[in-house]
């Protein structure tokens, strides 16, 4: 039967106590916000539903009241399964209070779990997560004490032909919230104004095949048969209900009022429109990481300072010489930053997230540039847990573990750094309050030991020093011009790294106002 058109308020009543709800979206992009807010409003007014299990592949939130923040209501959530909480601080606070079990699973694994559930598979068997917090011999994706006390597990170690792997268990869905641009009267869905494709097909299929209810938030209804079949991403046979969204809750990006046609591929923005980034410590890190680029490479960029590589490449005129991608499924163009990280100006290709992680996990990325919050003497990196508060890794575990060359970029210390940058050198006016090079990281999101065993090329790039991973741990290989080795570098670390016999000076062009003149 054709999908029924209902209101967001009616859709919210379809989620019952104790059910498992799958929600689409990543950070501020492709979020079914009208449905999410309607569910939050219903719980606020009636206290129902209660004790639901909430599943989302990645992280959804705007650091305020959008996305998972809206669902951060005591009593509403009975369990949480997600990949990231960094932009959903209100939900993270409930996790910290142990109000329900939280299972924090790598984002790419979550995407593949949804597809596994859709196809009736027994789970996802992968090496992703071995040696990290996801490994059951370490923490097993248990995000808080409530999860540890629950006795539930989501991952186990298995042996396959003498090799160790992890098997992650899928979940069945009772209801899902997905999003599209257009729906015809038969429920067929297209996404022509979305900036990413995401995994709404996989989530809808998993829910439908679990006997659940598929609810799609859309921008408009069109006549049956008027959609180009090549543009239909979800067939109507999978869709039970349609909700015509409030335009304010169906933005292309939660934090953007405007629609950007250059994000969805409708138009292209001239590269002359891009303003070069100012010369600061973020750009210094981006420039040093950009020296690792090679013509024709496929490069993944993480969130945070890693985003600056895209801006540097655009400024240097190199965007057409490399293929940059974001795990949300965007290839080519100039990726955006901050809460808009899952969109890009002038993308060349937009595919599903789960297909992108297949490419990543199989070694299809040449270089990954990712953030780093803590680094220890073994080369382990933490981006997922701080002072006991769970943030989650997003796609970090899949990407960092599966890519042959990885650069972790970030400031040398955290909190209150002040610099003077120019004329080919760096002067440190004030050091940050907290060291980021620690004796031991709080949580292992990237395993230096496993990377050394598998032969990965690993760099740790900061504004004042560059390190590499060796079989014996972290080695200092470069320092910035104008920086004192003992005072500004070694004395600011909680461990003493190896120092290369041929310790070099970082390229002085990195610290000058002029374009570097990079060629690949």
C-alpha cells in the first residue's frame, strides 16, 4: 500500500515504550530533525515513550538543542548505541550520569551493522577495533558503568583461519526516522537537495525486514511516477509513513539557514570565491600535513584542525590534484569545516556512507589526516574519552586503522596557547595549560603497537614539532624554526621521546604569510 502522509506529532506516537529506534544523520547534516523534535515534545508532554533503545551510526548534534541533544531526557532513553557524542553534550551528560547503558561503537562498524541487519547477517566480522577501546579485552565498546553493569555485550573476539577478528552484533529496529528531499505518492524517495546520501536505504531496509515501521521526513510531495527512477534512493515499498517537514526543521545543515546548491551538486562555486585562511597555528599544522600529499592520492580528512589541509590545498591550487573524501560519502571538492564538516563545496561524487567505509576498511585511502587529543610514548592516540566523559570515536577507528599512511594533527599543548607566527618562524608567547603528549592516554582510540606491527607509516604533527612512530615508540624528527628543543618541546611533554640523530627544522615556508608554492 502507498505510504500514508501524517504529521510529525502523529509519527512520534508510533514509537512505543521499550522499542528500538534507528535515527538517521551525521553531526548537523541529513538529520530528520522534525521527527526528532516531535518525539522530544511528546516525551516532554506525556512522559512517553519510555526506555527506548536509541541507535545512530555516527554522532548527531549541534552543540545546543538539535539532534540527540533534544532526546537527552531522563526516562526517554533506556539504552544508547552510537558512534559519537562530541556534538551532543546533553546526551553525553546523561551517559556520564549512568542513567542508561551506552555502547560506543566505531561509526563505520555501525554503518555495516545496519546493512548486516538489513540482509539478515549474523553481524560484522572485522579487524577494526583490535587493540583499541573497542576490543573486549580492553573496554569492549562499553561507554559507561551502566553498560558494564548491564551484562550486555556488543562485540567479541573470534578466530578465523588462525587470525583474530572482532564480531560486532547487529540490532533489529522497531521504528526508524529517515530523511529525503522528495516523496511521490507511492512513497518513493529522492535526495536531490541533500548534501550527502548517507545510509537511509540501509536503515529503511533493516527496519522493514525487522518487521518495523519506516517513517520518512521529506521536503515535498510530488505526483506518482514523476521522480526519475535513477534518482530514487529508497523504493516506496520500504516506506510506511511520510511527514512533510517544517522547513525550519529540514535544513540542509542544522546550523545553516541557507540552502547551498553547491553542496548538493546543483551548481558549482568558483574557486576564486574561497578566502585563504589566516596564518595561525591551525594553518601551520595544515601546511605541514599538506607536505605529505602526493598527486593522485585519495585523502581522508577528519574533523578539527585536520580540516585545515583542505583549505591549504585549495589556496595552493592543489584541490584538483588529489581526491579528498569525507566518511559521510563525499568525494572531491573542498570539504567544509566545523559543524558543516559533512558537506563540501563542488563535490564530484556522493555515495552512501556504508560504501565509503567499505572502501576505507579495504585500504582504499592513501593518506588520512586526523585529529589527536592525547598521544603517549607508545604512539597510542585518544580522541574518544576525557576525564571520564565519553565522546566516542566517530569514524576515527576505521580510518586510522585501515589507512597505510596516517597523520595525526593538533596543537602541542591544550588550553591558552599564544603564538607569534611570521617571517619564517614560530615564537611561543604562552604555553597551553595541559600537555597532550601523555605518559599514557586515557583511552586507546588508535593503537600504536598494532600500527607498528602492521607497518603503518604514522606521523604526529603539531605547530612546533613533528614526530614519527617507530617500532620503539614515538620519535621527534622536526622542530619549528624559532623553537627551543629543551624548553619548548621536551620539557612540555610527560615522556621523553626518542630524538632523531638528524633532527630537522620544519619548512620555513609554513610560517610565512605568502602562499607556499606547493607542487605535487
